[in-house]
């Protein structure tokens, strides 16, 4: 196997918690975490290293970025307790959700792109219906309330 490693430096980037995610086609990189602009998400074209778009809306640090498998939208979560759903062509979120009673720390878009699953500091994993942008189901842990933070979500691959 032959791999090509591309790297570039972002001028004036200062962060201890950078969050990044490639887009569906791996042509662009979504990145957040610059201390001087904590709530912004930047989209860079990887090959040219050009800034394509800046997505503004979060008031505090972004904690996760998840891209839909159809490449039509992406989801961000934040310390500001919101989940934002973005269209790649617009600089502002198309939907803003607040499905948790605390900070939202992780996200996942279902493989059919119909659901957005989020985890937060309220010890819940929540499922929201994408098109309706409403909370569909909240999964509380079987432990005592506020027993921990849902830090990680993962898709299980189905096999036939």
C-alpha cells in the first residue's frame, strides 16, 4: 500500500482541543478548536489548503463534528449545550437543537441519515429525528442519574 501524507499549518492556530473531521468525499477537512474563535468551524480544501467556508453559530467550544454518509450535511455539538445541523453550502446552521440538560460532547449520524444521536454530561444518549428536528428518544443509563458523561458513540456495521 502506498499512502500520501498531506500536512499544512494553520497560521495563528492555538488550541488544546482541536476537533477535526474529513468530509464524506475526503476532499475537505472540517476543523474547530481555535482558542480565539472557539465556536467556529472551518472547512478547508485539503489539496489546495484553502479556506472554503466558516460556519458560525456556537457560542462556546465545539466538542464533536459528524458528517452524514450521504455528504449532504454535518452535525456539531458544543459546550454551549446545543446541537447544530449544517448544510455544507450555508454558513449558518439550518437547525439548532437542545436535547440535553448539559453540555453535549459527542454525536453520530445514523447510516440512513434519518437520526442524529448525541451524548452529553447529563448522562443521556438522545436520538433526534433529523427531518423533524425533534427529540425522538432519550436513553438514560441504568445507573443513578448524573452518574457519568456519555463520551463516545459508535456505529455498528451490519453484516448480511
